[in-house]
């Protein structure tokens, strides 16, 4: 009987280990595909409609490049409707929009993406249950709890971005090009950054402050609490971030190449490596603790520049044409700007 019990316990442990491995196998660093996503639609003031799209790159590390064409196209109509060709890791919501005429009716607009041998499609329609507004966007991206809001939040407006300089730039391999934008925001979604303490008035106060600052870090119960929402959680607070959206290297666009590193470090694709300095805050949902991402536990928004100007130096290691997207995000709503950079090789 004892031998039977031991064998039964071993079987349970083996089954448990297999189950754990099965759960772990749901997450991948590389080798998986990109799934396009239809996020919803909005009505424009002129009577036209905007279909909003995003995607899910099922990898945590691999960034895929899929040129516009048979493997990355829209139908019916033009295959190129401004979709990305460089896909950042994991979930990226509300990445771009496609405007359709007022008489679109009940037709479907289909975005097809084939990557790593898998083809998936997103179907956009004007069905009433797909309509979105700012409140829905804030809820879907994690700035709100599901269905929660108040008058202040409903009044939030997206930041505005003013690009300083031309929308098209010239650059040389290995030499940084500087991009500066002015970002203005209504400040309704303020970050929870703690205010600095008052300066000590006595030696005793100074010694007490020193002991506090020298103590090991502590976290609030909110920071240590497990996630409780059915949606992702996002930290409110303004930031500006740039990322590679499209890249067409001199070597051609005849094959799909994967990226080796994350945005801000080595964005390697068909067009080569794009380096951002300082490293940029992630615009994709990196929920891992310690990540430079507003979806990461314990993340704190950056200090805001006093003059509202955000500057980044971008360096390219190969010639080509690159489309960079910049996003100003207050935690709930966002605005985008783009810069095209034509990179020449170094003189021989």
C-alpha cells in the first residue's frame, strides 16, 4: 500500500510539472507570429469614419519586420493604408487609423498579416458595438478600471505635439539626428509622484531625514497588491516616446528579418539598427516588473522638462529610409507625430 501511495504521489507531481510547463509554454520570446487587431471605429466631424487598428506580437523579444505587400496588406482597395511594417513585442493598441468615406455602409475592411508562417486577419466594420471614444480608449489601455470614470477623467484631452523642424530629415550612418518636440497637456491625469519633503529645520530633523533616506526601499500596499482588474493597469503621467514604425534598407525588402533587441537599444530589422538616446519609454504593454513601461509594476513617470520640449538623438547603422513615430501619452490618451529620415552611407 505504501508503494502504491508513493507512486500515486509521484504521478501527481509529474502531472503538476507537466501542467506548469504547459502554462509556461503559452509565453514565447521568439518564433511566434503577429496578429492584427481591430480596436473599433470613431465618427469624424466631416461625416467620414476612422477604423482603429493595433496588433498583438506574440513574442516578448522578437520584433518582426513585414513589408507592405502580400504578407502585410489591406483589402479591398489599396494594400498600403499606413500600417506598420516593424512590429514591437506584445500588445500594441490603437497604433494607427484608416479613414473611410461616409458612405462606407456595412462593408468590411480586412487587414492581413503573415509572419513566421502564420496568417491572421482583422475585420473592421461599422457595427454599433465597436464604436469607441476617449473613455473607451482610456479603459482599454488600462488608465481606468473597467467601466469606471468621473467628470475629471471624462474631461481629459490628449496631449498636443508640435514638431520642431521638418517632417523629413537627412542623416548619415553613425551620426545622430536630433528630434525635438513641444508637448503640451491639460494635466488632468497627473502622475502619483510623491512631493519632495520639506527641508529639515533642526539638526534632529536632518538626522531623522537622513535615516529615512538611507533605509532600504519600501513599497506601499498598492504597489505590492496583485492585479485585480480584468483589464491591464497603466500608470498615469505624461511622457513622450519615439519608436521605429517602418524601415526600408538599401539591402531591399525581399525578406522578413527579426529584431534582436528592444526599442531604445537595438531595433534591428531590414533597415538595420536604430538607436535612441536617451532610451525611450516603451509604448507596448510590457507588464514585467522593472520594465521601462507604464504598464510595469512600480514604474514611475519621468520628470517633465521645464520648457515642455522633449529631445531625442537617433542613430542609424545602415543606409535606408526610416519612418519614426513619436507618441505623447498622458496615461489615458495620446497623440502621434512622425518623422521620415533618409539615411546616407558614410563617404568612402
